């Protein structure tokens, strides 16, 4: 692979205009196709085969919605102080405003608080229901503006009026803070690469790759069910790795220039060496993302494939376009101000830099310090609870949050998490009496506030019973109630001849969370096993992969522990822009495992491959660690800072799901790049000494050699150099 990338670097540099023109042409063509096909994101987050999902499908057949997926908005009202919603002036005002909403052609019906019997016990809080003729994502801005105008008018009259529901979904706007993350990355690049012009190059190529990947995802929405939040993960990941991969090749190119190589030769060497590591690291990320499909969750599979697509386009742009632009810029990109001479000619280089001397001089201290820090941060992970967010976790500035709290005050937290029991009888004379027995038994269960009378379907054999718990949808007591009803269902069927199934959005979300939690250990085993095999192929070692896997587990635990500490336990919430304690998003741990694994392997490959390269030359284990930190430590540090900067921009986004993903990935990279790879890894490598590179000869012969370091490329380059100089030593090298 290294030789092929070396030749590709030469070809791209030689045909720079064709490469750049072809790249922009592909991007424009993809954009034209994507825009002509349109954007068709889906928001389906169900999992086939779940008990609640199967029950829901039966319910939908028996009770079909004539309006399909019609959107609904609740206009939640609180009466002025010392008044009620039933007082004549207030009631007349409310009815007048609601009547005006019926003028909207998109509105199918409007039910007032007096018609839908939603008034609370003292008639101070109630809600009107506005039902539309279209689905939630099809409600126009004009219709939403009409409802907002009605709410504003009622507020002016002294009422509290808030809006909630899928018919009133305020789309999260692009936050300027996301661009701020890119600008911060640009500053880091300019410092790391020595100039603003050189710093812009990785951002340019990453943007080109990301744009192409996003267009492909949009095209895919017309062919597959892709959730909109998949675009956020793909965007933040594609941008971050695109910048990092370009940085690795440019940094190696500048090193080769500093060693006296001609420009085009330096480009080819950088593409063959650093480019090999880029391809390997990128493929590792892609495999981890595609691995989401092993979990068996359709929307996670779509997210993984979308992210993998953007990483793939980032790789292509890096190995094709970066060499072309380097050649185009020519002498504008300078070698390092103080070129690093070979260790044999430079006594200072043998000693390494200050960080390298610290870690190799006190390896046990470095390892103990790093492990203790990450283990401490990981402690909250052991009480992590997962679930789904809701409007109660949004900012107090959002009307949805205020509506959520009004509804909770009026009807209790359980209002937001009702359970739907699907009861199946034989339809005989005793069916009604048997249903009544089931209702009375369910009323005796802990945490049950109310049980509504059954609603029987057209078949006469299937009925719906709504159970209102006292606690919210993510509360452990609500989860226990779902499990209790399911445990009691066989007994109720034997005693009352009524078959019971539990469904509704709350039960479905509980089942999704349980399914994801059960899949997490299996997914981790797959990822850890994959990491071990891949690293064994790359580094021809047993202990190096073991060390890398254990380091990944440490950084993963610390990441999930820190997220739990902030999101669930409520610490530093104002600092990161969270507005309420909430469970960790149920799919976040699996996403973090897949993405962080790929990024961790990136840093492992770029750092340790230089150690192995030096060890094969000198046979000195400590010297190889110093060389790895000296040559790759700065690049890995810059790459980690860039990742943190890009992900931090997403922490400051408005959408809670995007915010949590940004938080997890930013701190995941922080822990892995700076604590694991730059502190623990060099310390462990120093303690292991030469034994770190032990590899059975029979296994070495059996496994293919990936040559990520580009050893064959450098040998070929050196042979060409010697041949040009007429050096007879070429025979010995051959």
C-alpha cells in the first residue's frame, strides 16, 4: 500500500490541475444531483422485534389513524393570577383566539380546554389541541406563526400561554459556535504548521471532502431511511478527521523538505508514509462506524454508514488532493524553521524533547498518574442511567420547556409518560367484566396514579387501557412498572382470559434503551478484538496491542464517566450549556465506543509507528520512545487539539443531542490523545523496553505485513538517492 500511495503522490503532484478540477467537478455534480432529488430525512428511531413495537403494530391495525401521522400542537394555558380559565372573560378570550386558528387551511381541528376536558382540579391550567392535516415536519412556518401570534395575544391579556407538540417543532438553527470551533482549529493549524496559508490547507481539503460526503448522504436520504441527526455526527466526524489527516501528511512533507528532499519527492514520500497511516487509521474508523450495524438498530446503522461515508471521502481528498495542492503552492510552504537532523548526527535529538525526557525518565510515575486520573474520572460511569431526552431538558427560554413544566404541575410527571395496555379478549359476554378485573388489578400496582376505562376496537376483541404512572418516562419507577406489568401478564391471562401487551412511546423508548444497553458489551468486545488484531498486524507485536486496547478502555470509561458527571449528575451544567439533569442519551455509549475507538487508533498509529520505525533502525527501546515523541508528539498534540476544538463547537450547539455528542467526543479525544497516548503509552513502552516489540517468528511469517510506516518506500527512495550518486553501496542495500 505504501508504494502505491508513494506513486499516487507523484501522480497527483504532476497532474495537480486535473486532480483539483476533477475534485471540484465531482463536488458540484454531487450537489446538483442531491438538490434535484431533495432532502428526505426520516426520524424513525424504532427497533423491529421489540415487544412494545410488536404490540404497537397490532394496535395500529386495530385503531388506524384516519389522519395518518397528523401533527398536533398543544397550546398550554395558565389563567391570570386570582382567576380561572372558566371565568367568563377568560373563557371568551380563549375561544375567540382558538376560533381564529381554524382559519388556517392546514388545521384539521381545534379543541379548546373546555371541549377536551383538560382543565386541572382548580381550573387554572388547561390546554387546547390543534390538529393539522399534515405531518409535523410538513407544518409550514406560516401555520406556526399563527399559533405563536395567538399565544402572544393571550400573554398580552395576562395569561401564560406556551406551545408544545410535534406540530410546533422549532428547528435548531446553525450555531455560530460550530464555526467558532473550525476557526479555533485554524489557529492551532497555523501555529503547528508555521503559517496561516499552510494552516488553511487542511481546513480547505477537509471542507471539500465533507461537502462531497454530505451531498452523498443527502442523495442517500431518497433511497434509505436516514435520521437527520446522522448528519450531525457525520459532519463533526468528517470535518475533524479530514483536518487531522491533512495535517499528518503536510507535517511529514515539511519534515522531508527539512531533510533536503526535492519538493515532488517529499510530497510522494509524505503520501507513502504518513498517507499509509492515514489510510489505515481511516479504514479503522470506517470499520468501527460500520460496526454499528452489528447492534441491530436501524437508525444507528444509518448513522454509522453516514459517518463512514464522510470519513471515506476525507481519506480520498487527503491522499489525492493534498499532494496536488502542495505541488501547486510550491515554495510557499516552508520546511520547519529548525530542521531536525538525524539522531546520529545530532546529540540533542538523541536526548529527545522535554516531554519525552520527563516520561522516559519517570515512566512509572507517568503511568500511575495517568491511570489514577482516568480511573477517578471514570467512577460516575458505574451509576450511569440511559434514556431519551424530552422538552423538560431544554432551556427555560424555550416555550416547550415552560409548557412541559405547566403540564407536569397540572397533571404530574406521569402525564408525559403514559403506558398503553393492549388487552386482547375472546369478545364473549364476560369480556367486559374480565377487562374490568384487569383494570382493578393494575390500579393496585405501585406508582400507578390512574387507569382509564378501556376503549374497544371494531373487532370487539382488542381494547386499549391507558395507565398513568406517577413518575416521568425516564424514571426508574416507570421502568419498573413496565417490567411489573409484563411479569404479571401471563398470570392475568390465566385468571382473566385477557392477553396483555404494553406499548406507547414510553414503553417503546424503555425497550430501545434496554436493547442498546444489552448490545453495548457485545459491541465493545467486537471493537476491542478488532483493535487487537489490527494493531498486531501493524506493529508486529503482542504487548503493544494489549497496551493500546487497555488504554482505549481507560479513555472510554473516563469519557462516559465525565458525561455522566455533567449530564446526569448535574455538575458544571451552566459551563457546558445544559439546562437540567437528564439521563445520558441511550445510543451515546455505542456511538462513543465506535468513534473514540477509531480516533484512538489514529493517535496510536501515528505515535507508535514512529517508535517502531526508530526501533528497527537502532534496536534501542528508550531511544525509539524519544524519537516517536519528538517526531510525532507535536503532530498528535495538534491533531488532538483540533479534534477538541471542532467538537467543542458542537458542545455549544442548541440541539441537546448534538451538544451531548460534542461533549463526549471532545473530552474523549482529550483523555485519549493527551493522557493515554502522550503520557501512559510512552511510559508503558519505556517500562516494557525491548519486550514491547516481541513477536513470534512463526506468527510474523503467517500474517501479512501492512507496512504502515512506509519502510519499503523509504528503502526505495534511499536506493534511488544512492544510485543517482553512483554509490556502490546500493548492491548491499539491495
